[in-house]
C-alpha cells in the first residue's frame, strides 16, 4: 500500500515553499512579461528598419515603374545585398487595368514565385523569424506598383534565446537567494512558534497545566503565547473544577447507589404488597361477580317461590275445602242423613276441588321444571345442545314473576328447529341480566315497553340481538357500560356488575363478541355473535 | 493575248496600290503610337520636376501646369497631350497650348509666367536665339526630340531608339536652370 508523502507537512516547509513559490511566480511573470516586451520591441525595431529601407527603395523605384525600366529596377533591387536578412524581393507594376505586372526580383536570376496576391502582406506578417511585407509604391496618391520583401531575421531567434537564457539564469539565482534567505529567516521567525509547540507537547504528554509559554516580545507570536497562557489558566482552573466535580460525582454516585438500594428494597416490598392487593382485588371481583350471579339466582328463586306459592296455596285451599267436604260427607254418612242430592253436590264440589288442585299443582310443577333447568344451567358451566326457542321461553318463564308486574311485551324471533351446542347457563344468565336491566333501568318511568329478542345462525355463528325501546343512554355512559361496578343507580340497588357479567360470559364462556348501541331516548341494543356446534370451544 | 496582259497589268497595279496603302496605314499607326508614348513620357516627366514657385506662376496649389508645343504639330501630339489634361501632376491640373512660332512663344512667356514645359517640334527651335533659350530655361523645362536640340541649349530630349524612348539630359543646361529634375529621374536618364 502506497503511503502519501507530504513534502509540505511542516510549517517550516510551508513557509519556505511559500517564499520560493512566490519568488518563482513573481520572477517568472516579470521575466515572461519583460521577454515578451523585449522581443516585441526588437521585432518592431527590425520591422521599422525594414519599412524604412523599403520606403527609400520604393521612392527610387517610382520612375522605373512609371517609365517601365525593369533593368534599372533590377539594378536597384541588387542594392539589397547589403541587407542579409532580406532573402527575397519582388517589384510589381500596376497596369492601366489595375493588374500586377512583374518588373524585377531579388536575387536576380532566381525563380519567380507565383504568389496568390502579394497585397495580402500589406499588413506585415510575422511567422517566428520570417517576415513578409508588401509595400505599396505611390506617386501622387496613385498606387503605381508594389514592393514585396521576404526577410528572415535570424537575429530575432538569437535575441529570444539570449533573453530566455538570461532570464532563466536570473530566476535560478534569485530562487537560490530566496532559498538561502528563507532557510535563515525561518529559524528566527519560527523560534517562538517552536517554543510554543514544545510547551504544548510537554503539557499534552504530562498533563501539567501549570506550564506557561514564553510571551516575551511584541510580535504576533508573543500575542499568541499570551492568549495561549490565558487559555492554559482557564484550562488549569477548569481542570481543577473538573477534578473536584469528579470527586463530588463519585460521592454522589455512592450516595445514590445507597439510596437506590434502599428504594429498590422499598419498591420490592411495595410491589409485593401491590401484587397481593391486586390478587385480593381480583379475587374480590370474581367473588362479587359470583355473588352477583348467585344474587340473580336468589332473586330468581324468590320470584319462583312467590310464583309457586299461589298455585300451591290454591291447591292447599282446594284440598282443605275438599277435606271439609269429605268430613261433612263422612258425618252425614255416619248419621245416615246422607241424601243422594248431597252426594251429588259433594261429588260436584270434590270434582271441582280436584280440578283446581290439579291445575294449580300442574302450574307449580311447570314453574319448578323451568326454574330447575335454568337454575342448574346458571349455577354450572355445562355445555350442551339446546333447542333455542324453547330454552328462551323457559328463561322468560323463570322471569315471569318480574315481568308479570309490568305491561312490557317480549317478542322472540327464533326458528323453532334451531338447535345450538353452547354454554346454556351463560345464555340464560345473559338474557336474565338483559331483561332485568331493561325492567330496572331501561323502562324506568315507562309503563309499557317492548323487548325484542332475535337469534339466528349464519355461517356457523350464532347472532343474538337483544333490544329494548327504553330510555337509552348517552355516549359517556355507553362507553363505560361494560366496566365493573359502573351503575347509574348506585345506592338504590344497582351493583354495576350486570353488564360486566354479560361481557365476561360472551367473551369468555361463549367465546364471542358483544357490541352495545344506544342513544338517549332511543333504547338500548346489544349485538352478540358466538361460534356454535363443534366450532365452539369453551374457555 | 492582249486581254491577258491588260488583266495582269491591272492586278499588278492594284497590288502596288494595296502595298502602298498598307505601308501608309502602318506608318500612320506607328506615328500615332509614338506620339501617344511621347505624350505619356512628357506627362510622367512632369511628375518628377520641380519649378521655382515664385517665378513660374505655380505659387498656388490650384495654379495649372502649362505644357506648350512649339511648331507645327504634324504628328498630332497635341491631341495626345490633351488626353492627360484630365489627370493631375503633383496635384495640379494640366493645360496644353500650341505655339506656332517664336513670336507666339515670346508672347506666352511674357504673360502669366509662361510655359512650364516646352516641347519643341523639329525646325522651330532653330529660330530661337541664344538669349531666347537662356531666358526660357530659367523657368521652363525644354524638351526636344534630338541630340541636336540638346546641343542647341535644350535640357532634355526624348530620343527614339528601337521603338523605345531614351531620356537624354543636358547637365549643363539643367545646371543653369531653376527647373530641377529629381535625382531618381536622373538615374534613368542618359547624359549628353
């Protein structure tokens, strides 16, 4: 791998390089400028000399052209021998038609060149050392001919070489001089800087911020050293403060670690307490939910007991009346006062009593049967196949004690043949809670409400919809309807667990979803869906 | 036979007449060319001559250069010279005048500075006395056609040699005159 070598890596080298560079550029520019000017002047002087000679020559050529004396013109051109740089010359006459007519040339006897038009060289034309010039020969404002001269100025090349050699020599000498001066002066110039660098290296190596640079003198370096020393003062002060701060931080860290340890222990304890409390709370909530279910069941029991009481009481009364009739009959039979008419009346009354008793006991038996199934389902989590329509009617039958006190109507829309395998107790508990909520909360101050219950199967899911046309609830209450212990009738019998129990039954026991929809004055609607049949998995 | 002779005689006669006519025409043509060239040379010479300004009526730039022809102009030089009156010599207009004899010449010389160039035809020059010539050459360039003209006091002669004009000068006559020929013209001229 190649490694770059930086010639100007040090300030000393840069300074020397700068001086040499500036000197070289200055000398080069001035030398080139002077060379160009000198060459131009020299060339101008050569051209001026040529022009002067050609002017004289042209003046003398005029009568020769006018009188068409080519011999004289040839003799006159021969005088150009005295000018060795003239390599070729030609004289032309302008005839009456304006055409150029060759008159004479120098050197005599040479080959006459065919030019395109020598008048192209009326403006002097230089190519290196070759010079082309055509001079018009004028008499009384009439151009009578042209003198064309081709010269080669060898001395111009020599002059260029000489001036370039001289300039190069001067440049080299000046550069050497500049190098010597730069080498000598840089040591003096850079001494304060070198001392400053030594101090910085010493500080960097030993971290001794008590060192100071030499700031004697009045130049820029002494100002730099002063500034550097001031900076060192601040660094030393800052270093001291930093060390102190480090000590403080270390002490603080130690204290903090101790505090953290203490706090951690306290937090662990608090955490354990919280966990225990949370566990207790969870247990309490479950207990409350269970109590709510049991309370609901108790209410159901009380209602059923009350409902059974009437037919049983009638039955008892009928049986009691029957007993009295039997005793009367027995007495009349023993006293031999029994008449056929009395027997017929007895039989008629007995038959009526039996019918009454039979009917009322049958009614009580139906109630008990319905209650028995509902109570069993509600008190257990058994999963079984139910005929939905019958089961809903049984649940409503168990709620009859509460419903019969009101004028509310319950409509069930369900296919008679619909059978569903599910947690029947959850369904029973859910419907019981919905109906009780409607009676207690939804139909408050409403004499005759309507409850609609519909249940159907779609795509192996059961869709259960319960709605009433009660008072409904606002968005705030609706958003909290499934929260535990949320009630609008706290202190008047509401536990706030009814809807929460329903939510848990739907989402956990039935493995389904529940949505509550309501607006104030427009009733309340629950939409529930859960899987049925073999897709149902009880949690 | 007689008829044939007559025809032959007539053919020879016409041939002689035709030859004579051709030579005459050719001679006339040559004379015309010579006079044209002579006129051109006179004009060109005028461009290399300087006259004394105070005495030759050329004090002002708009003064005309007067070229006079002395003697009978048999070869019709005057029309050829007239051609150059449309040109200028050293910025001056050119005027040509014919002088028949000595009397006309002297009359011309006495008024308005006289001729600047006098071209003498053969014959009339001999009528002039030495005093007349001495007076004339003070301010007039005297040009002739022969060496005898120069010997008779003329300053410059245009002598035909092999269909070319040679300029021959009389240095003595030029030395004694205020009319100066430029040196570059003298280079071309031959000396008597």
